[in-house]
C-alpha cells in the first residue's frame, strides 16, 4: 500500500487542475455549531460557514478557508 506523508512531496508526475466553478449553498453561523456529515459529527466555530454540497451533503467550513477559496454569488 502506498503511503504519503504530509511534509514530503512524492516524486510523481503531478498535473495541474482547477476546481469547477459549481455553486453550492452556504450560510455563515454566528455561534458554535455541530453538523452531521457523511464522516461523522463536525464542529464549527462562531463565524464558520455551514455548507450544502452538490449531492446534498452538509459540512462546516472554517471562516478563513472560506475566505481564501470561495466567492459569494450575487
């Protein structure tokens, strides 16, 4: 079985890919919260986002990660 470590990049022929611009539903929550995800219960902090993915899956997204990776649609 292959094993990849967090602090070491394997010498593989990596390609570049961009995430598809797919709109999802999201709402910023002003207090700590929990959400049942496909992997188990996930906790969100005040200011984090509750997301609903393309297949209806729910999950929390850290506020700082949301700001780096998402743009709100009009």
